[in-house]
C-alpha cells in the first residue's frame, strides 16, 4: 500500500463540509510515514480560500484515495487513507510539506506553491485488493 501511494502522481482528497456533505477534489500530494502533505498551488484558482481548507478547519476530517485503472480488471487497485486533517498557513510544517512536494514534482521545483499546506495524519489505511 505504501509503495503504491508513494509512487502515485495524483489522488482524490475528500473532506466533509460543516453540514456533513462530501467534497472531493483531485490533488498532488506526498506521503511521509503516516502523514500526507498537499498544498494550494499556483494552478488557476480564483482564490486561496478554497472549500477544502474551510472544510478541514471546520471538521478536521479527510481521506485521500489513490487508485489505478486498466481495462484488465485483474490489475485494478485502490488505497484509501483516512485521518485528521489541518491547514498550515506558515511555519516549519508548511515548509517541510513544500520541500517534500518539490522533491516529488518538478512543477513545484519551478514554482513553489504560494498557498497553505494541507496535512493529513493518517489513522486508517484501507486497500483493495
């Protein structure tokens, strides 16, 4: 599971709105131990005040789903990481997240994310198969 997650280039970040509705967006991420880091980057956005950040601040609930699809269904898999999430606006944790993301993604080496970091402390790993 760890290898698959660590090697994946994109995941789907799920958060929960204050009124209990799901909110899912694709994201770049990096895994370190039992922590996932992501960041609000420079890709076109109208604001850094994103729903995923508001949701994390309000509920602290997050999941990351990483999956692989092929027409050969014997090769399908998914891994879901559930945990507690938070937003890091600055400081050492945000800087660590940005450094790890830059090591994984060339795009972040060229232009570091300007927004906050998302930190998920993983409490549960689930996978299929």
